[in-house]
C-alpha cells in the first residue's frame, strides 16, 4: 500500500534532525576553536564532535528503521 503523507513528513523531519546533529558534530570536532583539554591524547572537543556525529548516524538509521516498519502487507491481515 501507499504510505500516508504523515509518514513521509515524519521521516523527513527525522532525517533533517539527524543531519543537523551530524553537521553540528562535524563543526564541533573539526572547525571550532574551543579548548577543553585533552582526553586519552585526543582533544576533548573532537571526542564531543565524534559523539554528535555518531548520534546523527544513529538517528539516520532509526529513521530508516521507522520507514521500513511502516510497510503494510495485506498478508498479515489474513492470519487471524
């Protein structure tokens, strides 16, 4: 079946937020001038940026999983 418009809006918003997290992480990790010290020989701000980027990738995967979970198969309704 065709997916409703609400699902497309929901997936679009989820992807928008996921890309925003990823881009904020990219900025924080590689382009910001903050100095928060070092952790394990790596600047802490790079670790925070990588954390944001990983969370953005996780949100992209969750949007994909949500999109796949909205598939409706007519076969499921015949199991009753």
